[in-house]
C-alpha cells in the first residue's frame, strides 16, 4: 500500500457541504477535484444535480462533469474508466487528486478498484421490467442483491432496471473482485440532523430560484419522455409533475425536501459501514 499513489476521498450526504470543503482543501494542498456523481456526468443536468458553478470552483479544476448527453447511457464502468484516466493525468501534472461525491457505488468502483462486469443493454428485458413499479423492482433487487440495494435510490427506475439487468445477464449476483490502485485517505463530511434538514430546504429553495422548473421543461423539449425525466431523480420528477399540473408548487417543494432527507439517510447507512472514513463537521 505504501508505494501506491495517494487519493483523497471526500464523502457525505447530499447538502452536507462536500463541494465547498473540497475546494478549500484543493486550494490548500494543490489538488484537483474529480466529481463522483451519477447525474453530474450529464451535460444538461445542472440545477437539479446541484452541479458546482464556475464561480463556486474558485479556479480549482473539476473533472468528470458534463461527460455525455442525457440521451446517452452512462454506467458505473464508464465512470470508473474516465475517473482513473483523469487521476493519472492529475498525478502527471504533479497535483493531488481529490475524489468527491455522494454516489456510493461510483466512489467504491474507483477506491476499491472494482472489476465490473461489462453487460450490454438488454432492450427486451428493460421493456418488460419498465412495466413494474419501482417498489416491486426495489424489492426484487433487495432479495437478489441486498448489498447493492442499500446503495440504490429506491425510486430511480432506470438504475434499478440496470442492476437487475446485470444479474439477469450473469445468471447470478456478481461477486465483484477488487484491484486497489490507490492509497486512500477518507474524509467524511457530516451535519447534525437539524442542520442538514435546514440545508436541504435551502438547497431546494435555491434550485427553484435558479430555474429548476425551466431546466426540467427544457429536458422535455429535447425529446425526453416524462417517464425518462422521472428516472433522472426526484429533483426532476416533482418539477415534471408540477409542469403537468399534477401537483401544486407547495407539494413539489415539500416532496423534494422529503425525498432528499430520506436519500441522505440511505447514504449515511452506506458510508457508516466503511471504517476508513474519518468524520468531521465543518465550522
């Protein structure tokens, strides 16, 4: 482990302040940041994914943002490949790579060097599974692969179907092998429950102020179905429902807050298992 290159990893729940902490650290140590977020890879998802703005980066290079169009598929294997390429480049430039994010499986794929199965899309299976509710799909995944289910956003149908697709293709739950490339230092950013709830509410309010509804409607104008927009996460699902006059503005805001709080609880259940993480609360 001593001879392996160093990788700093910053994790924590949504709205905890990971991005701001990472920028300050990068400035202090001469680092560059790799985003590990399953939606920030998409060019069109900015406000709803809480993608860092140019002003917020404070001049620190950020990588693995805006990699593909939302119309294209992007898997954890794709992310791992891109992230490792960027990490090598950062080392070559004599900088320190800092991997930051809340998508547990993305982080794990790089840190633990998971050897991921290359499974091609099965359109027939996807069509069949799409007829089932997210609750059914999540329960099925929990039964087949409880560890993977713990990292999954239970109402994200697209990701649930992909996980089940991999199990179906391999005929079993994949036992992922590891090939660790880096010496990692984990930093976990946490907040008290009350403080996190307040930050989540402010986050939702700021997203709506910046134009989350407009961004959601733009996705529709690009040709995405409402169903596909729902699959991009609850930050897009509820503005989409509001845009169709299916819920009120208050219901939209409250639903985003509630779903975010529930998601942060699942994130923390995932991270608390990893004893490598040293937790701290920013001042």
